[in-house]
């Protein structure tokens, strides 16, 4: 009887140990050379960013400019969709599952001279009133702008920047939320960018999860 009791106890320990060794909760994303870190839920999938980077930089992928951009940028994307695709960041369709995109980029001298908090706010889509007016957002399928959050950030090491959360109604007619953190290093020569996107209903339902990603974005300057 005692042997059976000991065996049962050992079995319970093994089961508990197996559960403890299950899949981790998060994937920790890092670029040690750029001293940039964040985390995403473990079940999200990494996806290639080449097409997104080409679109955002406005360069032909076969051009010398695109090659220079590849040398100056580091980027990564993780998508919660069952069919992960970094272009979900840019689509005018409905993004029912969240996607996160991060980039570290060296800034050219003209870009450094133009650096401001408003430039950081407008680093992805037009956010300030002046940028929205200049971009003719309605022509781009962007309407119904709503600013949800605008926070100035001053992390350690001389970094400075903003975290903004805003909504746009896209051409699909569905409201989408963009959660963007943009930081500059001390001399303004390097941009650190994190963007989370999904439909506004998705963002609301998963707000704790998405805030965890945004607040985990860390740069060691």
C-alpha cells in the first residue's frame, strides 16, 4: 500500500513538472546590437517585413535607395493572425487580429534637423491637425480620426519621445486603432518605433494584452 502511495505521489509530481515545462507565455524579441527589446504573446508568428519596409520607405525594392535603407533599418513584425503577413499593418481591409511592427532606423541629416515630437506623432500615419490637413487623409481612405492617448515619454539614458493611441475609420468602414511608441536617442540620430494595429473592437477586447506589448518596448541607450 505504501509503495502504491509513493508511486502515485511521484506521478503527480511528474505531471506537475510537465505542466510547468509547457509553452512559455511570451516570445522575447531583441536586437542586442540596437539594445532594443519587447515581448509578444508566444502564439503570435514572426513574419517578413520586406514589403512593408519598401512601402514605408517609398523605395523600389531593386533600387540603390532600398539597399541603403536595408543597411540603415532593422525591423521585425509579429502577427496574431492564423495567416501571418506583415502587410496587415498597411491593409485598408479589416484587421481582426492584432499585429505589431517594430523598427530601428538611422536618421539622415535632414531628418535629424526636422525632428520634433510632432514628427514622432506623425511617423506612421498623420496624427496632428496640420499633418491630417496636409495629407488629405480622406483621399487615402482615412476618416473619422480620434485621438485616444498622447503621452510624452522620457525614459532613462536621454531617450525621449511619445506614445500615442488613435483611431481611424478605414476604407472598409471599420474603425481601427493604432498604438504607436516612437523614441529618439540623445542626439536625435536614431528612431525607435513600435506600432500595434487591430480593429478598434479587437483593441478594446485585448487592451491588457496589447498594453503589455507596448509597455515592454525598451531601449537601452
